């Protein structure tokens, strides 16, 4: 078994202080059945604020086996709170890593969510980034179909399910249905399938490395301003708590 990873409480929400390679090692153990089904949460500031107002989401994140620092705002908050984050792990990049792991292990992945055709297009790109990856299935379900989707995922024989239903639906779905889906690892991937499919252009690598991907998203998708405004409460809360 992998060593226990230190966790930090960030405004009441847990965060694993873990490297990307160590996170992948945890996923590998779960795929091999050395630990129970592993739910992976890719945490950003908006999720932290949402969890503070939605007890079910807070409980879901608290019970997740792996909570990764996705947004650059999370990295800033950890430093502000006096913690040390080994590295930031963007969800879109970790999904590629996880798919490469599946390809190496001869396991398959199920892509769930996104608009019609997005998952299939994302898989084509993932096959380039993770040669040999096997797609167990791709589905863009309507909201009324979500409760019955787990049976279809189980029938596919997938080891990993990547869920792109948006926050909080993707994380709540995994909390309720990961065990029933038969998958060993479930990860909420937000807009990652849109990036991989080419439907949405991701920020250039220099901006991502500088932690400025949010500015690129805002420039290309002005409608995100309302979401970012909601997430701004996170920074004020961190400042207030760190002063105390």
C-alpha cells in the first residue's frame, strides 16, 4: 500500500499534499484492487466556496480518496495558510496521465458527459497522447438518464470512469454510483473533454505554468466572469482565516 498522504484542511475542505506521481501510484493500486474504489476530486476555489454552502458536496469531497490541487488559486491558498504543496495537478493533465496508466496496464476508460460527440472526439486525442488506450464507452446522458448510467458503465468493463458533468453533479454522481459502476477509479474532469476534443482551446503552456490559465479562459469565455466572481469569496475567506 502507498504511504498515507498528508492532508490540509482548506476552509474546511480537505486537500492532499501529494505529487502527481504519488497520485498516479494511488490510482494504480486502486486499479489493481489493492484499495477500494477511488474517487478523485480536482479541487479549485469555486468548489471550495460551493462546498461551504452545500453540505452534500462538502461531505462528498471529505470522503473522496484523493483530492488534488487543480487551480492556481488553491496553490496560493496553501502557501498563504503556511502549508507546502509539492506541486499543482491540473485535472486536464492528470486525466491524460491516468489514461496513459490505463494504456500501460491494459485497462480501459469510460468517458461520461460533455455535449454530444465531445467524448468521442476527446478519446481520439487521448489515443494520441496515450497510445494503446482502450475506450470502454462514451456517453453524453440527459439529466433524467443519470441514475441508470452506472449499469451501462459496469457492463462496459471499464476500470476508470472520467465524468464531465460539471460541479457539483460530477462529484455527487461519483459519490453515489462509483461502486455500482464497477470502476476502480472515478475522476471528475469538468471541461477537460472540451479541451481534448478541440471544442475549446486551452491556454498556451506558458500561461498555464504561470498560473494564469484563468485569464485566458475569461478572455475567450466572458460568461465565466460570474463564476469567477462567485469564486472570489474564496480568496477573501483565505485572507481572513490566515490573518487569524
